C-alpha cells in the first residue's frame, strides 16, 4: 500500500514539476530580457573606429509574445547602452498575425525612440519580406533598409566602415549569391589597380572593416564571406527552447548548419542573435530574449 502511495505521489510531483516549467516557459521567460556584451578584437579595426559600440536586435515577431510593454523595455535597455550603431536582422512581424494601425504606430515609436550616434540599419526577414508596411515603419522609425544595399561610414580620419545587407533567402526569393552580387561588384571595384606605369593605385574608399547583415546564417556558405570581418544574423532563435546537454530542439530551414551563437570562419566572425520574440509557439526555455552588444577594438 505504501508503495502505491509513493508511486502516486511521485507521479503527482512529476506532473506538477512539468506544469511549473511550462508556465515559466510560457508566461515568464518570453518576457525577460538580458544583454550579452561581446568584445570583438580585430586588427582591421582602425584607431578611428576603436571602441565602436553596436547593438544587434533580431526576430521580434511582434504580436506573438512581444507586446507593447516588452517594446518599451527593449527600447529603454538599448538607450542605456548608448550605441553608435543599431542593427536589426529581420522579422519584425509574425507570420499570420495581423496588426492594427495603432500597433504599427507602436512599432514605429519603438524604432524611432531607440537612439544611435551614427545610424540605424535593418534587413528583411521572411515574415517582413514584400510587406510595404515594413519599409514604411522602418523609414518612419529612422532606420535604413539595407536589403541588397550597402553604405559607407567615414570617420574624421576618412577611414571607412562598410555596411551591407542581404534580405531573407526564404519564401522563394533569390539565392544569396544573386542577392549580394551588387555588393560584391562594388567591393571588387575598390581593389587596388595598376596603371600604365605599373604603379599600384589604392582606392581611398576601400573599407578597413566590413560588416554584413543577413537573416539566415546558412546563407553565408553561398558567398565569399572573406570580404567581411563581421557577419550578423538571426532567424534561428538558437532553437527557442533549449535543453541541458542538447541545445535547441528546433531549427528552421536556413539555420540547420549554424546552431550556436558564435562562429569563427577563417578570419570572419559570425554572430547569430537568439532573438527577442517567439515564433510558432509563444514559449522560450533556457533561452532568455537577448540583445547582443558588441564593442569593436583592435587590441
């Protein structure tokens, strides 16, 4: 009889334990927030860009688990960090969730209220791609949409920081090689040239440090990533639900080959954001919504 009671009590405790874990992963963890500070040491970082501060946000999926109060918390934390640059690597929206004009205004205010000394840039995730309201919200929020585009930032010493962006390769869009062709054509045009006298002519617009924004990390395998010292991606949520000794339990297409947050590919550093929101199911476990905060240094 005592054995039956023990078994019954053990089952009840086990059910209670998993019920508490479910409530935590559904009601608590998706609304937490942490900042991970990462020091990036690279000899390509010139003295003029030494100490540059970058905030990397990704995968908000507004309307699933991220709501108005969460946006305000994120905005406050970003402004506390006082970044020079803010990068958003896609999926502001959540597939299948319609948002009202009032909610669009909330997203605009959220983006506009984040301050960056130099600029704010974004690319499209698969849930943003082709939506006209995405580009409107970004523009009104003072973000530059960098899909298949590039920009050069010059400091007082005329040193060049090169920024490029590639939109999602999901949903039947062009592949990564085709999308980035204009970017690589421009970078190749900046390579040193030899004149008729055999003298090597260096282009003053050639960047000393280059950053690429992409949504799906797997796309990096389709391009010559050696042109970039830093690549930032999102999409995977690092599995969203992570288990001890196992890691993430689900990775969408486009994130099958890079399942962790940091990689060194020869001399190129790849960082994948775990994201801020949730997709498919509004749960997170052992994977708190995170802001990546990078400091570029040369020593």
